[in-house]
C-alpha cells in the first residue's frame, strides 16, 4: 500500500491487520489433546498477530506440519495417537522440516532444551511463553 505524505511524496505503509510489515504473519501449529489449552494458546497467539493452526493429537499435527510447514510448533508431550516426542522425531527426520523450532509442553515430563527444541513446564505463564515464541520465530534457523 502506498500513501502520499503532506509533501506529496509517496511512502510505503504496512498493510493493517497483519502485524508483520514484511509479509504474511508467521504460522504456528498448536497441538494438545486438551481443547482448552489449544483454544487459549490460539487466542493469545492470534491476538499477537500470528496465524495459528490447531491440532488435537500428534497424528493430526503431523499431517498439518507436512501440509502447512509452520514456522513454529508448540506441542504437548503426552497425547493420543502420536506423542509430542514422536512428532518431534518425525519433524527432525525430514530434512526440509528438521530446522523447525518446537516447544514441548508437559506437566509430567522434563525434557532438555537444544538448539531448536524448548521445553515449557505446565502450568505456564503466558508472558514467558510469548517471549519464547517470539525468540523462536524471529531468530533464523
């Protein structure tokens, strides 16, 4: 979009509504078998300007990862059909998907962080979660 300034020259203006002046908003996949957690995270991330895709088990999530190639995956560890750990293994096993940052959430397990995987214990505060999300989205792989 181009706008004329008071002096008559043109200036570029970011499209309103995306929150991301350099293109479409980053896509985040949120995966949990607890509907309330998925809804809460999706609402918060959407309010921050991200495009959010939702899944409620690991198998559904895997299909969405392959289809949409999100810039970040936030997943619970304990889920039906395919655990968050197995989802992470599948993502890491595909060369084109391997660099995708993943945030693992769990109330029961503790997993060590590495370069592209972050662990977030449940329950969690939204402020630190958003900070982790933004760090993972903005830092190139």
